[in-house]
């Protein structure tokens, strides 16, 4: 669902711009459904960021030029701050982005430096409407009973069909029965959010339904943007009573038969490694892997109203990709140290990817990097759109902010079609980043090289269960690279 902007400000000059922005954010956030306390905290975060931009990003007060928008987003309120100031101008000993992250005022914070085009900062506070979140209204016994119940007879009928918006409540209850509070994708607990995703096409979902209408299985393809040429395969789940009925394989077969893959080059997925059930759905042991991300999932995904005992370790995920039709040829620039493993990934998937000169240095342009932070998951993603000569400083500034906010794991996406990516990866390695995986055609017509950084992560390989030799080889490679940069 696209943002619905309800308030816009264009702030100029020497006035107290931060106070004006704070007042507008507070009023608009309240109108969009935040309670008074949450709206006030989002407004305080807005004040801090706008004040930092106004006082540090411009040489002269008369040059100040800042745009503010307050928007409704799926299950949240977002304040979007655009400025034409200097990139990373407020990354100093009083870093405003860091202050916002550590304050707890917002649930998500995203920051993008766009070089001469200025900066964009997004501050997001989630709505908490109890009737729309199944974790608040569901009976805990429903989850326990589903896991304690005997398996349903193998002859029981399960009807596979395309999901409709009206099925969103049934999906939320399936999520509750299957995972209780612990599922990492909160949208599946929110019938209103998932129904909108089905309606606008950003989710293509299929469900398994009993004759009496109960949803007992689900799988989806989720698009990052409406024009994306690859989709994320995921949100696959089966009611504990119906495991062993091959529900996910049936839904996957229906998706293939539906022709819904038209226009997509492929689908990618992150498979949990606590067990191998999800890995077996697409290709199983014969399906080649594209990477392994350590610590991708938190030990326990918590809901703010609940107290839960945390599991001891974060969980790794295995990365997978399935081409759906022939891919266009694309010249890519992997770093020297990773060239062999990247070549193996491409060859295993049959993707035409000649390698360019890995010796190219990052350009002289300012780094364009987008920062996405999810406090509840304890993770952050740096999306490097343009690797510039100041990449090291830009990344270190963000690492300082995420560390102060208690973020345990940071990932970085580099555009493999950019000639400066090989050198940029070497720069990231000096800050402790190492190979994670490859996602073909993920963003802006380019494959993505995903690096990862989790220096203090406790990894027990006995808890990482993988199908196939290639996945196990990638785990060994990731661990070796982690040791090399630590």
C-alpha cells in the first residue's frame, strides 16, 4: 500500500523550524491514530532530526530548505524529512540519528544520503490497534491446543486456492496457531494489513482451506515494489495438525499452474535453519543455494505487550533463488576474494554473468546509502546505491548509530552491476563485513551482493540444519570469511 500523505511542510530560512515540524507531526500523527504518548514521542524524534539538519547541514541559516511529510503507512505513521543539506552533516559526537534510535521514540528509522540531491530520513511509529492484531485478542490455548492435538487423518480434504482479502483473518489465526507470538513477520498477525497487500498486489498468496472454511496452510510471493522483477517467496506455514499432508508443496504447484509468475525473472527466499522443512519445499537438497546469513532472526520475536523467555541464540537463514525464465546477460563486479564463490552461485543457477574488472576504485562521488533499522528485530540494512570515495566514513557513522541503539546484526547490499562494488566490498571488510550471499535482480536492474557484520554473534553450527552440499559449503565459506575479517 502506498503512503497516504495527510500533511506537508516546506520549511525555509532562519525561523525555529524544529518546533514547527514537531507541532505538525504531533497533530498529524494523532489524526492518523497514534495515542497521545506515541504521537508525542514521534514528534520529539522529528524535532531532534529537523533541528540537526537546520543547524548543521547548511552553511548559512538563510539557505535552509527542508520538506516534511506525515503519512499513513501500512500499520504505521511515518514522518518523512527531505533536506538539501550536506550529506552526513549531522554525524558527529551529537549524532541526531543515533539519538533517535537509542531513545525508543520510533519503531523504525531509515536514512538515505543522495549526494547532491540531499538526504531523506524516515521516522516510523507502528500503530497498535488491538482489534486488528491477533496477538492481542487470541486465546493462548488455541496455539497450545493446535500443537498438542493429534495429526489430522491423511485422507482429510484440503482445498488449495488463491487467497482473497477476506481470508486475512483466517491467515492471522493460522499464524497464531502455528507460531504463537514468535513469528518474525508481524504483517501476518494483522488482518487489515495483509488484506491490503492482497488487494494492491504486493502479496500474491495461496491458501489451503478445509471444507468448513478454516485456513490451514499459506504461502506468498511478496514484491518489494510494484515494478520488481523478482519476488520474495515466503510466509509459508502449515497448521501443526496438518503437517505431513504436503500442503506447501500443493500450494506451490498451484502457484506454478496459475501463471502468476509472468513478468518475474525469479523468486528468492530466506529459509530458516532450525529445521529443514521449508528448505525442502523448493528443490530440496538438489536446489542450489545463494548464501547464508548468520543471525538473521532474533532468538525470540516479541510483541510489546508480552513478556517471553528469549531463546539463547539468533538464527541463521539459508538464501535461495529460483530462476523462472532466462535472465538477461549482466556484467558484474564481485570482489576478488569472493569471485570463486560468486561464480559458483551463478553457474549453479545458469545465470549469464560475465565478470568485469574487479580493480576499479569507488568513484569520487559522494556515497549514496540508505539505512533501514528495525529495532524490534535487532537488525539493520545499509543499501549502498552509489559507492563513493567516502564510503568508509559513511558506513562507520551508521555503525556507530546502530551500535548505540543495541543493533546486533548489520547487513549491507552492494549493486553488483556497479564497477565500484569490488573495491567497495574491500572497504566494507575493513569494518568487519564479510560475504553473505547474492540476490539476482533484486534492485534497480542489478544483482545484489549482500554482506553481513555480526562480530559478537554466538554461532553454534550444530543448530544450523541444511539440505544439500552447496548450502553446507556456503556455511563453511561464510564462517571462514567471518574469521578472516574479525
